[in-house]
């Protein structure tokens, strides 16, 4: 079943392969762990240049979806194309040549605790450009650290010496290391205070506009959804049940969507923007 979407989203369906307009295309995706089915026939298109928010209750499979799109989770069925390359058709990890064209900020940051911030940022650079001069490597990594708004001296620090917000920025610097076209962010503002979260939202929006990124952004943060997401995809019932702008989603008669956006927190986030 196609998500409620189509009326809200892309009009006539473009076939798989239209990477120019849809850098991420997912069709009929199924993921299961043993007998436990996480996704069943899930479809999703991400448009070039948008920030797509991905929401859904805890455990609905948002992180698993992201992992499947970047080739870290092998689906039981379905097809995934990223930037025109089939992820589901890849024989192995090495077969996914476009890995260097996306950056990922995993839920929880996933920084290497024994490496400094700059060394963390250097990891993907070393992997994809092993012959790069050490001085240039350090310069690029340092530049990425500054891009995320961290102070210059943060580069030499270890993750344990940073605040939660600084760790998120360090993770973002690593995700940006290879000048990606696509950015995957899994709950980037979780655990940040509201001011820190708002600053991080603006950082993401600023980078997305400056660098022309397409962003796949998993979040529970209603302020983030309202503030920076162009569209929102809703995961429920093992698939994407709807994709659209928040006003478009609000017009849908789905209990989870109504409760999510019109519950007390949803109303608070919307009232600031006069949507309630
Ligand atoms: N490697 C795994 N092995 C077994 N089950 C898994 C594995 N990874 C995820 N799951 C299960 O798949 C379901 C979806 O997990 P996922 O992490 O995608 O949820 P989520 O929507 O990201 O939740 P949250 O909002 O809490 O981060 C959960 O029930 C989880 O327990
Ligand atoms: Mg998750």
C-alpha cells in the first residue's frame, strides 16, 4: 500500500531510477528480526534538497529504516536506491561506492571515545583518501570542526571532555567530513536543552542551505519538525503512512498523527507558529 502521501506528495509516480529528483527511493521494503516484523511493504521518496523529518513512536523502526537505506541492515524484501545506485542490489559493503557521498550522525553520536574530535573527523577521510597528506588531513578536519560552530580548541578534546551538545556537533563534523550530498541524522537534538536544540536546528538548516544538502532527519522533537523540516514522513503500522508538510498532515484523519501534532506538546510547538 502506498502511503496516504501520494495525494500529498509527488503526484504521478516516478519510476525507480529518477535519482535527479529523488536521491532516496524506497519501494516495498520489509525488515524483520526473526519473527518480529519491523517494516512491511514500506515506500518512501526523499526529494533532492529537502529536509525530510521522519517521525513515529519509539520502536516503530525509524533507525532500522535509516540503517537499511545506508546499507547496514539487509532487508528481507524490497528495493532501495540512493543517488541512483541500488543499495539492496549491492553484493557487499565494498560494492556501495557511493558511501562517500553521504554522512551519518547516528543516534547517540557514536564517536570513537579514544580519539580526539579532530581524529574522529579524520576517520572517514583516511578511509576514503588513504594517500592524503597528514597536514592537509588535519586542516580539513579542523575546518569541519569549525563549520559546526565548535570552538577551535574543541578539536583536541576527547568526547568525554565535551558536553552533550558539543558531542552532537563533533558527530556532525564527522558526518560532513567527505562533503556529502546526503546527510542522515538520527535524533540530533535528543538530550539537548531547548536553547541548544534550537541552535542545532539552525546549524542544520544553515548547513543544508549553504551546502545544498538533502537531509533525512529522524526526530521526536516537535520544534525541530516545525522549524526546519520541509516535509515530514510518519512511520506507523510498519510503513510510512503519510508524507507531507505539517499542515497537510494535520488535515489527515489518522489518530496517531492527530494525537502527535495536536497533543499538548504538539499544540505548544504549533502555537508559536500560529498553526493551532
Ligand atoms: N539488531 C536488532 N536485532 C533485533 N531487533 C532489533 C535490532 N535493531 C532493532 N530492532 C528492533 O526493531 C524495532 C525498531 O527499532 P528502531 O531502533 O528502528 O526503533 P526506532 O523507531 O528508531 O525507536 P526510537 O525512537 O526509540 O529510537 C525495535 O523493536 C527494536 O527492538
Ligand atoms: Mg531510533
